[in-house]
C-alpha cells in the first residue's frame, strides 16, 4: 500500500463528505457534484485494489493480517458503487446525507487499512 496515495483517497473522501453533506443540508438531491465525488472515490479505490495486488510482489507486503486488510478493501470498494447506485434510485436530500456518511466511512476504513498494512 502506498502511504501518500491512501492519504489522497482519505482527503478526497473527506472533501466528498463535505460536498454531499452541504448538498443534503440545502435540501437538494444528488447532482453532478455529489455523484462525481462518489465516482472519483470509487475509481481511486479501484486503483487501490490494483496497487494492493501488485505491492506484495514488489516487496511491500502487509505487516498485519492480510485477510483483514482484504476484507476492508472489498467492503470499502463496494461502498461508493452501491451507495452511488442507491443515490441514483432515491433522488431525495437523504441520498446526499447517506453519501456524506459513506465518504466519511471510506476515510475511516482507508486509515484502518493503513494501520493494518504497517503505517
């Protein structure tokens, strides 16, 4: 796992949480900004999966339990795509609130993955 890349994901997820939260507080449904932030986080997590597959072959292996790391990675990858799909179906302000919580969850889970990897 690349430390700086994980912190980039955490930072973008926090920015996405703020964007989605503000849209939800304003009473607006999901728009290009909130869905775009969710898509960006999802794509960064897909790249993280590729990094996590390649990293052990280059000598950068996890110091913690690899099974726990991969379970976190699978769940964190499912969050933005599942939540984004749900937000497209439910076009109310609550979808943005859920996306905001989703982004905060991604940030927390990415930090936990850093700890498992050996940060």
